[in-house]
């Protein structure tokens, strides 16, 4: 019985020895394989995605490896770091302010309205040609006596965000219209030359009270009149940029 037990012990020791040798022979390839397998962590942040914030660096790799200590045997070590992501400052789109001059054309002394509104998160404003009071939106009335350009500057104190500006223009319109007949008196059966020049207007029409079907258009012109047999009045009617009507008349006399 004792002989059998000794044989069993020898057999068990032999099996343990064979198993240990097998594990030792295959340990190096296993260690190399595990060390070459890196595990990466992907971080998804829906809030950052919505705000347009991006990571300034790639996530730190988290990995596992096995090391072999000749004195203490094989030990399993976990190495790595928690993935980190640094958020960059979000960029704000610089938008041109709204600035309207209504209307763009006025007569001297007439009022116009200036309307403005910043669109880029500005916290104060300055105006050129009018006072904004530092407000980022509003309206004011102006009465220019000469052609004037107005400007608004939207100012903010955010690092990396430039100030923005816009401008508009108001013309002070004083129409100048001249109408001339050369000569201004003719013998019956003759013609005369009609000339006109109009500035600060949109359109003009030349008509006659004697010749109902006679008309010429344009802001300037030089034409010959029809044959005249009686005193005739010519009228130049012009529409200004303000939508008003300006008229000039002249009479050609038959001598």
C-alpha cells in the first residue's frame, strides 16, 4: 500500500513539473502579445458636440501588460491613465450689425430715422453722427443739413472676438432744374430749341399745353420744338428721390 502511495506522489510531482515547464516556455509569447494590445477609450459628450467644443488632444491610451519578475515570479500589473480631454474655447461668429437710414434721401432740415442692432453679443456701442447712448439696439431721429454718413460700432470684451461695425448714408437732396428756350421768341412758323437739365431727381417729362401729343422724357435733353404758330408753354415735370414733384415752365412768344 505504501509503495502505491509513493508511486502516486511521484506521478503527481512529475505532472506538476511538466505543467510548470510548459507554462514557462509559453509565458514570453503571451507577455509580448498582451503588451502589444492597447485598449483605447473613446469619449462622446453630446453637450460639447452641441456647443461646438472640440478636444485639443487625443485621449490618453489605457492599456494592460504583464511583467515577469525573475525573483518573485510572474506578476500581473495594470498600467494606464484615465482618458482626458481639454475643451477649447468656443468661437462666436462675428455678425455685421444692422444699421438703417430711413429714408436715404431728405431735404435740408427734414428728419430721418437711424435704426441699429448688434448681432454678436456686444455689451455696448458707440455712434458716429448720432448718439447710441451705449445701447446695443435702438432708434434715433436726425436732421442732417449736408450729406452725412452714420456709423455704429458694436463693442464687446470677449477675448479673441473683434468689435464689429456698420454704416449707412443720408443724402440731403436739393433738386436743381433748369429749362431754357433758345430763342424765347420766334416768328410764326418757326421752331425754337428747348434745353433742360435736372439734378437730384429720378425722372423728368417735357410736355406742352399747345401740343397735347408732344412729350419727351429724360433728366436732360436738347430738342427742337414743333413748328410754332402761337404762344406756347412748355412744362418740365420731374420726380425727386423723395417722391415729390418739381415743375418748371417757360413760354415761347410769337412775334
